[in-house]
C-alpha cells in the first residue's frame, strides 16, 4: 500500500479533539490548561477513519533528535544529541527508494519504491542536521519559515520589537515578501504542494510521501481572525513576540502575556487543522483511502502552563512534552478504534517499510532496531508492542513508562561518564565535547536539569504534578530496575547505566 506520514512539530495531545472529545482544555487532564476548547474537526475526521493510539511517547527530544528516531528506528538520545544522519544510519528513505540519484525506472526495476519529502521545516537543511532529505526520490522545500536564511533585501518590514535582534527577525523579513493571502502561510503551502504531488504521482504503486510541517512550532503568527477566537485582543498585547521564552512563566511573563501566547498556540493548531482538512479532501477525491496508510503525529509537545512552565526543554520529559498524539488510518483495519499499547516514533520506520512492501534491514552490530511494526496492532487489538517506552534528551534525565507509572531518572552528581557517540560535532544545541577517539567524544562538565528523580502514577495524576519517589520506594526500585534492564536490552551505551546511578 501507499504511505503518507504527516509529522507536525510541537503538537500537544490536549489540542487534538480525538483525545479531548472537544472539552475545554482545563477539563481534560491538566487543570493548569486554559479554559477553552480547541476545535480540530479534521484531526477528528482522520481519527474516525483510523486508529487512535492513546499511549504514544515521543522518544528523543527535541525536534531533530525526534526525526532521527523516525528515520532510523533507533533512539538517538542515548548516544548523542541534535545532529545529521551519519554514514552507518540505515535511514528510512534509502530503505524505501534505494541509493540516491537513480532514475525512477531503475528504482522500480530493482524493487524499490518512489518516496517524496515536502517540508517547511528549515532545521532539515540547516548546519548541524542538513542531510535528512538526501535519501528520497525527490523533495520540495517551502522556504522562509522561522530562521530560514532566505530573503536579505534591505527594506523596512513589520517586526515585533522583541524579535528584531533574534532569529525570528529572519522570519518576519521572509513573511513580508511571501505572505499575501492565507494560502501563503507555510503549512498551507506544504499541504497545497502535497496535493499537487498526489495529483501528478498517484500512478506510482506503494509510494511513500512524507510531510514534515513546522506548525504549530513557533513562530506563533496565525491569522488574527483565528487568534481572536481565543483572545479578543488579537495581536494588541504588549511585550508578546513570535515565540514565548522557555521558562517558568510567572518569573518572566505577566498573566496577560502568558495567556496571549497560549491563545496564539491554540490558533496555530486550528489553522493547521483547517489546511489538513483541505488535504484530506484531496485524498477523498482521488479515492486514496482504499490503498493508503496515513499516519498523523508530532515530534513532541510543549509546556503550556504545566508545572508552571511555558515552552520546551527545561526539565523532565513530563506528559506535556513526551505524551503525543498518534493516529493511523489504514485502508481496511481499525477504523474508529482506539489502542492502548505503548507506541513511539521509532515504530514509524518498520511500519512504513512493511506497508510499502520493503524489507526491514538487518542492522550491523551495535545498531539494534528499537522500533516495532504497528500494522499487526492496527489489525489485531490485542497485539503486543512493548512493555516500556523510553524518552529523553541527550545528557539529561531518562524517562520510562509502562503506561501506568512513569519514572524520570536524574543523573548522578557530576552527570558522568557521558559520551557523544558519532563523528559529527554538537552544533545546534551545544555540548562541551572532548577529542574524538574510538567512535565517541567525552562530554565534559555538562550539567543536567536541576530537578530530582521523579515518579508519578499516571492513573491518578496524568499530568505528573506529584512526585511519589519518596513515598513509593518499592515502585521506584521496580521502575529503576526496569529502566536498567531496558538499557541493556536496547544495547544502549553502558555508561548510561553508570551516569543514571543504576549500577546496583
């Protein structure tokens, strides 16, 4: 069958109607959420055609580490942070389409499939990660979003004062030249180009189309008419820029500013949903549902008041960041159903290969595949995936959940030993690296999040607001033992066990 993967960036699960039933956000699992409902009729429409996974967990964080999980079927955060694909990576597009730069006739004659990437996510191209597009049969890059180094014209253009000396100044300069109508917004362009690609390429059998959409990631600049659905002041809130700082919000923002940022985020989600609907209309018209698997998900969430914070990073991979939406619409199975099995972004790798009829490669020693093919789970409600899901950001705490309990294990004092595995340097998110030897570099003096080990019962505390580590010592030891066993089973670098204090 064909596969279409729609990967959004920074989409909170409580902003997707399939998970909230359209209720106000503060009536769902976080009382810290705003008191409005976020209508997503088209995400809901996709869920009605597909299978909604209630227990999907991101894996590696933030943006590009999550993508390397998806492209390789392996957790990146146990070995390194933000970076490009490396030579030994058996990346997904090459497994689908074969060696790059071949003719399409050669691709088909040798048992491979046509693949295509459409994205406005400029991180895919920037220094430190810029080779994720190379394995596809073809790709299309929508220029201008966020800090994309696109237009340089020395002209006056509207830009919030707080963005004038930051990376989002580039965004506003680009927007000044690009955006004349709603269809010129970046996610709208991605969906329109994807629709055009389907019109021209529907004849390929078992194609793989990957849409990597930056929304609802910052910059938060939705159409003002949508924004006013959540904040009648629109853009007339002093001190609010295109992106909120990643901080404990009460220490840096007024309540008006905080709520304005949350309104902008909600409006971005509504706008994304609007254009998703127009893309789904094309799938209807072309009758693609009968032979196409559509996967809709995100790389991670973000804090939206949870734990007193706004933005990403900062602390453990709590529910707001790591518990993500995942909907898979199969041609024949699982329509309108839900699954409670633990799934992760690494599962997209073997699932896409199985769906398009390509073999999952046999990894070399030390490159164990961590993902699970989800087609059996979509077909059979009782099929097993995994007993535990793991999440983390390189060099910080590591999280493990069985779906009922979640442990965020902090490193020992000093956060050592820690090694950056691979030959590429840390460029986008900096780490102090030592000299390269034996396939790795020591990470020198890197300090993790200054927060204690955290244990929560997700059945009674889904947003993980209460730390039970001291009150539940037996459960703490059980989850720590499970984390150690999982690190061994996944062939994680052995120093992770020492760094996390799990030797005993």
